[in-house]
C-alpha cells in the first residue's frame, strides 16, 4: 500500500459550523460533498471529538462556508487548530446567523449553504452527517474556492489531528531525508512542520533558514506556539 | 436558494469499478473521499440505478482509479455516459485486475486504491459505500489529478444523469440568454450541451459556429449521438 495515492484525491476546504443554544462553533473540513440532487443533500464527515460535531448532534443543523483561495495559515489555524472549548471562535469574526441559526463566515469565503440533518452514520472515529439543503447563497462570485491541494502545496498547510486525512503530511515528512539547510521541526501543539527550504514568508523568514537560526520571538505560523514547543523530526 | 453555491464545492473525478463473478464494470464518480485515517477508509456515493452499484453490492469490493487532467470528453463518456448493461466497458481498455478482483484502469490515471465494503448507507437515490483500503498505488506520479472544475470549465463536460450533481449544468444553460452566434442545443441521449461560443475543438469546429452550421456528420462529442438527437434549449 502506498498512501501517496490518497493525496491524489481532490478536496476543497470549508468551515463547517453549528450552534448549541446560544453558543456558536465551527471547524475546518475537507470532506463536504453532495450525495443526492433530488432533493439536494450534502454530507459532512466530522471527528467525534470535535465540539462542532457535538453541536450538530444537539441542534440538528449545520452550515458550510466555502473558503476562498486567498487565505493564510493563520486564517485556517483559527478554525482548524484550536478548540472552541477554550474560546469563542466567532469573536472578532465577520459572520451572520443563517436561517438554521448556524453561523456563516463572511470573511474569505465565496459561498455557503445550510442544512438540516436528516441522517447520521457512525464510521468509527468520525460521523457522517447527511443534511438536506435549506438555503444556499453566493457570497462573492469573483473568489476562487480553495482546494486542499493548494492548501498543502502552496500555503504549506497540514491536516489537523482530527481530520480524516491527518496522517498524511507528518508521516511523509518523517520519511524525508534532511536537506542541507537543516532538519524538519514539528510543532507539538498543532502538528505544523517547519521546513528550512520553505522558510516562513509571513514572518519574513527566508527559504534556507535552519530552525536553529529562527529568531527567539518566532512563533508557529499556524497556532502561535513558541519555538520551544517544537521537536526535531527523527 | 442559489444552486450556483453548490458548484463552489471542489471534487476530483474517478472511475469507480467493481466485478460480479466474471463481469467487470465501472462508472465515473466525483464523490470519493476519505472518512477516517485509522483505519484508512474511503466513501463512494453511487446511484442505485447504476450497474456498478449492483456489482459492489454483489461482490463487496470496489476500486477507484484517479483520472488525470489530460483527458477528453470521449474518455469520460466511455465510462460515464454509457451503461455496462449494453457492452463490456473494459474491452480495448488498458487495465489490470487488483487484489480485490476489481479492475483498475491504467490509461489516463495517476493512482488507484482498492477497498472492501464494511458499511452501506441508503441516502435516497444513492448509496454511500464505506470501504476499508486493501491496497493503493501510484500509477504515474507526474500526472495531475483531474478536478471536476477543470472538467466542467475547460473540457466543457456535464454531469451524467445519475450523478449526485446532475442538475447543475442543464438548469443553468436553460437560464442563459442565447448568444449572438445562436442558441444552445442539448443532446437528448447524454445531456451534453453544444455551446456555439465554445465550438468543439475535438471535431475541428471553431468557436462561433451556430448549431445549424455544424456539418451533417458531426456527432455528440460525449456519447456519439447524431445531430438529430439534439434539441434546442428553450
């Protein structure tokens, strides 16, 4: 078996949101797909440990905001690498409440739809929710939808631990030989891997900078963890 | 509700195959996605009327061949717009039999995986099969996976009638005003829509050619139907 084959599957990236009474939450997902045309029904696949999964169970509704291509790791990290158990992800975010009561993210999104859950399937670590579409709208027609391929290869993002495709990047990075600019370092908080050949354009770190040569105030570009939360990949 | 929002969902395009004793079959699918990482499990969503769906029920196995970007409408049409009830889709096709016994298409594909069905969910017109991955391999690392977006916008393909996303293009084309080069014509066999502004590069028809001006021996580029099987879109 060669798990590289799995990375040839094409996905988009979405913020799947829900509510629980007055609380709102959402997480990043790449597994959103239409399952029937008549009636229009979509499926989302969510980890049982995620707070949003719990909210979807409680409220029976979810919304999907379709992320546009022009985003950075911080944007994804806000929804994807932090848990809503610790803070309100919708504070200081431009959103609206949809017809179902679930929040719809309006920053850096191209379209959205909202669903009422009609079926739930247990597939092990994850639940597949089948939702009947209640409403759908374009937010900005000019924006290009972000693909998972673009996120991984251009933005250099990784899968959060609870994603169905989590094991990909980390396992692969471990198998890579160290380049001449030094070894790879992994963030123990979120799983982000610092690659010396890539650097970190957001924090003005040039490609070719070894991890040891990063400034002391450099932080994980995904979750904001300090340098000492990083571990060398063997 | 604006169904344009649905087209912002990103998919790839795949040939989902199975067997039934000595018979082989396969169809085009855009709904293939990983649902868990441990163990690696994938889901495929198939119309109940498709022969391949029947074969998956019978054999409990399926394979997914991941189509590369450099294909034409005839390639997709062979698997996507004709039924295996009438002919053997694997005659004159370069394929191999995988570990599960399902056929794997080797022409114009970049990778594949094979699954044993562990769960089946009825979602109305379609069935979601959950398969545990038995094997996966790269066929050609250099090939770019075809996306549904590329298929629709560059190759100018449409969804087959049994696809979860079928209703998209036809409904939209009907809503479009006729251009100055003439009206749109729909193939009554497969649903392909001839667009005068686009022409048909495969059959050397220049953009700007009205349907009425197509040569008598022109055929539907997807399913091969004659010109008289086309109907003007009102």
